[in-house]
């Protein structure tokens, strides 16, 4: 007697041919990302910016140009020698943008790490365990969402001093709420899935289920949010540095370069233009990249 | 309906308490409220101890919180360390200026983004649609304070150089001359443009997608089928439903409008509450900072409450779902 499986297989239409090496999630995502032209261009532009601020100081921008005042070249408009002009004590704006970029980008990245760690942890705990923990964490999230972050960041930088760790931590700790909500929703639905039930039946511990089984399935929104959070963190840093409470001179940041620029806006407008252009281009590229990543990682969008 | 409203009000009380708890303990954990006195050389250690006692800073933190909460509820918001004026009076002196700025920007934002959103949705994939999308991407990525500086360079500095009618770059009224409504409006143009840009970018995109969703619904097709003019279908049938989700978004955004106003007030030297917050933050003027934070929290919770209630009024589905 034939096996039932074989009989049934004869009745069925032929299954679609299976590729030998079916592309995995990341491979598919990579292909989709490469199709997003704006996203690819933005990523390339961003790489240029990152390369300029990391390699520039090593290769072609002398430290003195950014830090040592030169009374002979005060407030000069852009020229062949000083591409972006000089500031009110004769420092080269281009060099300061390169050095300031290191600080602004580093703060953006590190603050993002803080936000993502806090947001994923709280969201995962709330979604996975539910009940009292969920209620408490989500009410806390609601309350945090209701406080305009910039007010608290100002207060924190004033009280704790405008040091790099303070700035990074206060920006990071005040921007984790959205990712926490997203994570909670994902954990809430994923924990009901069969693979979690299977893991639980095998006696896998909660911690392991959360980080080993559920989180990998929720990684796409984390990647997208992380990208966009870098942009938001850079915007926040430049804003508080512009207010004079962030990075303190003589250390340059894209934000505090604009603070000095405003007093001289009538006589030396180029001081205000270039640092802002850099912020704008960087944020724009990050947002385009985040958009492309969102499309690329969306499992509902096939190639 | 009454039950729904009462329940919403009861829910918002713990949220409000939570906000005050967070702000109080964050500021308390991070700062020494006596720092402004400690740095003064003419104040001795004994004076400091006496001051701490007067302000209650020698008590445990949770006792301080309860005292402070009692004072806030009874309307005693303390005195500024810097000017020794009553904090509540100081805030109410500045709040109207901020509200002028915010309300104008709010109305402008809603009008412009609804217009852009409808246009983009009804002209899907046209040049104009891509233009709106492009604008919204730019607006979303633009650092507000820098946009302000650029507007100042163009409309205040350059226009004056070129002999064109220029706009003022700072303040609410000219330093010389009578304050008038015309002057106020002229001074409002640039700050409102900056404050609205980011929200216009987000709302127009949001409305575009919710409009597209609604335009695909059967009742819109029915309206078209029974021969109503396109304008009536879009304006009366589709827009109403597309606006409901936007309403929540807009009301929940109000805290961030305060944050934006703070920066805009700084750029344009607007004598509002955000600027006062910044001025007093630099001097670690604890009572003023706490006062402004509490006031904003109250306004925020109030906005959320209004959002919830108006939502239920507009959309009967919410009300019924909640009653069952």
C-alpha cells in the first residue's frame, strides 16, 4: 500500500520550484534597500560625512586651524584658503566643522545607544510580563512623553554640568519612550506565538525566551528606530549647544558654532550658514536612510 | 458620556502626579538647589544651613516632595531665588506672549498642512504630490534654530541691504514707538514660520496617508456614485473622517510645541515663558524652573484630556466601545 502522503502528492499541482539557496531576511532586506535610490544616495552621503570627520583630523585638517586663534584672519568670508571662512577669533570654520562633527556625531550615536537599551528593556519587560509591571512601566512612559524633553535636558545640563556624559545620558534617557511602546506591542503579540509556547514547554527560562527567541523577531523596528533616533539626538544636542548649555567652547560642536554666529549675523552671515548646512544634510540623510530601512525590513514587502 | 468624561478625568490625576514626581526627583537628584547661594562668597555656612531650613531642604526628599506638592496645590509656588518675585506671577506675566506665538503657529500649521495634505492625496503621484512629500522631508530634517537664523539672514539682513521691505528679527514690538497690532503681526511672521515648519511637515504627510485611506472607503465611492461634486465628497465626506486621527496627533504634540517655542523664543528674542525658563536655568533658579515645568505638565494633561473627550464626541465608536 502506498503511503498517504504520496497519494496526496499526486493530486496536488506541482509545488513552485524551490530556490537552491533561498535568500535570508537580511539578504532580501539588502536587495530591497539597494532598490531605494534615495536611501542609497543618502547612505553614501552620510558615509562621506562620517569619513570626513573621522579621517579628516588624521589626514588633512591640522588641529591648530580649528583651535588656535589667529588675529590676522578674523571674520574672513569664504575664500580659497578658508573654504567656509573664519570666525571672530580667526579659527577656520571648515576645520571646526570637522572637529565639531566628531563630537556631534559621537553624541548622536551614544545617546541613541542609551535610548535603545532603555527603551527595549522597558518595552520588553512590559510586553512580556504584562500585569502590574506593564501598567507601571506604561504609565511611566505616558508621563515621560508628556514632559517636553528639551526643558528637562536644560535643567539636567545646568544642574549636572555640561560635560559629555551628562549630555549623552540626558539626551538618551529622555528619548526612549517611542521604542518602548513599539517593543511592548511586539512582545505582547509575539509571546502568544507557537514558537514561544514551544520554547516554554522545553523549559527555556523567561530571560532566554525574551532575548534569544522574541527579540530577534522584533529586530527590524529596533534598527529603523535606532537610525532615526541618531538624527533626533543630533538635533537635540545641536539645539542645546546652540542655547549655550551643551558642548562648551573652545570645544566645537555644530550647535555651539551657531550660538556665536547669531551675534555676528549682520556682519558675518557665513558663520551661521555652514554648521547648519552640515546638521541639515546629516539629518536629512539619516531620515532618508531610516525610511529606506523601514521599507527594506518590512516583511510584507516582497522583492 | 458623563461617565466616560469622569473616568478620563480620574485617569489623568495619577498621570499628573507621575509627571510631578518625575520632574521633582530628576531635578532633585541632579541638582543642589542651594548652589546659587553656595557660590556667593558673602554667604557663610551658617547662613546656608539657615536657608536650607527655611526652604525645607534639610528634610528627607519625599517629605520635601509632599510639602512642595501641597504648596503647588494651594497656589503657593514659591519665590524666585534670583528676583524674589512670586513664581506664579512671573509665569503669568510671560505666558500670554508664549501663547500668542503658539496659538498663531498652531492655527497656521493646521490650515497649511490640511491644505497640503488634501492636495497631495487628491493629486496622488503628481508633481505637486512629490513636491509636498519633498517639502515635508526637508521640513522634518531642518533644525529649527538654524532655519530661524537663515530666515533672519534673508528677510532681515539681506532684504534691508537690497532695499526691500524687511522683517524684524527680534522681539515682539519695536524698541521705539507704540506697540500696535500691525507691529506684532510683523514680528510674528518669522518666529511662526520657524515654529510651524516641523509640524507642517509631519501633519501634511500624515493627513495625506489618512486621506488616501478614507478615499478608498465604500461610502466615499457611494457619494461619488450618487453624483455629488468632487469637492463635496472630499470636503464633507472624506475630510471629516481623515481629520479624526490627526486631531489626536496634534493635541498630543502640544508639549513639543512648548519645546519648539523655547528655542524659537531664544532665536528671535521673544519675551515668552521658554526664554524665561532658559534665563533662569542658567542661574539655577530652582523654583522658577519647577514652576514652569509644573505649569506645562498641567497644560499637557489638560490637552490629553480634551483630546480624549473631543475624540469621543466626534467618533461615536469610541464612546460606545468604552461604555460596553
